[in-house]
């Protein structure tokens, strides 16, 4: 509950609804109106670039601010976070086709001799397990302890990675348990660079970016890219620092533009006669079930609902949220790049724009609340014996800290209804009695979880 992902690279969330496949593209004026709502009313982000391919024609719509004097356009640079995982899996497929590695190879085969790769009852973790989020490894290593949480990955070295692996015990047999895999894809990218004797960035550029003409998809910003870089913002729309990676680059280190991602999407829609056609096909041919009609391929997510099949991936860092996806039935597609950490909203909007059967994200309208009202909510509320929400007002603002999680700000829609921006969750307070609210209810994942005030 209330897992904060702003420092952990955003993972997937997909809303459910009833509906049918919509084959007609959304009129451009309707799209701009939606983007305007997300920026001006919902205040989910500072700016959005929305791109698509329709009948071979590329369309780009923008709204909002880049955070610099340069307006948003198709060449604005964003951190793309976990979209990097798709490139890592594509790099893996390319190396398989070249005979450099095999999907069935144990990960331990490519690590230094002193590293003890964990196994489960004699079953090793394979490269395929790493690429399909089923390695049995946790989302993040337990020794991930950044000196600077504003740039959390910059000091996670290969030595720390090796130390974690050598001392970790698997709780699941590889290939059987889904868990979102920042650690797994970081490790996979590291293994591929060890095997090839080149850095992760060198491999991605030489084997994917250069053949496809992706001149603005890099880890290291060129001078031109730096001039076009959008300023990232956290969920509260405050400017934040960019992220840098060491050992876990394969999980989320890339930066890119709408124009580059359109080139990549064009290849996904029609891979014929491209240098990576066979590798791209391989990334979608191996699939493992996750849940709720959602499968995982190599890097990609595959959603089979509403008589449609969506191939998609989301990504996010501390200041950006990105979506790329398309329908294999209708060829509808969408790329969304946001310069704020509005992860869940961005995914919901992206899937809706690909197939209107997926609902638009709820539009939250923030309102001011009297600080005296907020003061009545201060206290500790027990959702369960092991999960307590601590509420702290600060003037006209309200903050909530969940057990063993970072404190997050919540925003008012009314005097009693509040919503998170860092995760898709809401909190309702009971009307104060004798100067203090007696209870609250946490709304998340379709569940209403009441909590009574503790003495």
C-alpha cells in the first residue's frame, strides 16, 4: 500500500473498465483539451508532449511549459526512465541472434568468479528470467542506500551490486514469480556490457540507436541535448535534479525525445526491413503471465482486454513520466512525455489514447482548506496493526507518512477528501468530533481501508 516509486523508477499500473475497441483516432483539438486539463486543472504536470503515427504520418501535440525558455516540441529531451528496459531487452535479443549469449544462459555465467549468484533449490536465474521480471530477485537491492536521494542511483556501484547478490537468498523459483525489476534489468544491462566488453551506452548506441537513426537517445547528454532538456518536476511540481546511473544503467538511464521515440515506434509497428526486426520480434515472442490479463514479454507489457492487445511500457524518474504503447489490432499508438512525476496518470492517459475502453484518469481539482480544519486531522490512524498513517498538517498543507515509507504530501479536493500525486490513492477524513477527526479511510487499488485514530 502507498508504495512510493519516485526514487525507484516507476513501474506499471493499469486501470480496469468495460468497453470495446475504438478504431477511430481522437481529433487533435480533443487531445489538446485533455492535455490542457491535466496541466491547468489537474496540475499533474508542468508540460506534456503527445506523439502518434497515423497512416504513416507523425503527429505531435504539446501543452504546458518545458521549465526553460525553450518551448516544448518534438525535440525536447526527457529522461525516459524504465522505457530503458525495452532497449535493454532489445539489446539482449540482438546479442542472442549474434550468438553472444543465450536466453537460457545462467546470469552467473557472465559475472566475476568471486560473485555468488543466488539460486533457488538448485535452479539458477537465467537471462530470460531477468528480462521477463521473473528472476525472483526483489525490485531493489537491500543495500541501496543513496548518499543523495535527489540523485539516488549515481553511487550504486558494481561492487555494491556484487555484494548484494552474494548475500541474497531467493524466496521464489526463477521463472515463476513476477516482480517489477529495476534490480533485474540493471543486472541484465551490466551482464551484457561485461559480455561485450563495452559500456551499456556504447552497446545501445552502436546496436540500436545508430541503425535506427536515434541521434537523441543517449545516457550522456550532448551539448545540443542539454540545451533542449526539459526541467523535471516532482509530484508537487517543484523542480528536481536529473538522475545519473552507474551499475544499474540498464534499468532506467536513457534520455530521449518524441521524434526519436516516434522512429522507434514506427519500427515496432512495422519492423520489416529494419536492422533490428528479428530482435524486436524476439522481445515479444517470449511471454510470461503476470495477472489480470497482463503478460510480460522481454521488457514490454502485454495487455489483452476489450478484444484488443496492447503492447506498452511506462517509465519514470524523479522528475519525468513517459509512456509508449500501441495496439496490435488497430495500430492505434501513443507516446507521452511529461516533465513531472505523474506516473499513474500518464499510464492511464496513454492507454486511453490507444484504446478508449481504458478510462481517462480521474481529474482531481485542488482546493484550499483552512489550516484550522487541517489541524483537526493531525494524529496516527491504524489501518492494521502493522500499517499506520501518521498525519501532519503544516499551515495550509497536509502530509501523511505510512509505516516504513517516506512522508508524502496530499492535496485537498474538499475539506475532507484528499489525494496523493505520487501514487494513485486517496484519503477521506471523518468529520472532526471535539476538535479531532475520529477516523480516516484510505482508498487504493479498488479497496476502502478504514483507520481509527490512535490515542
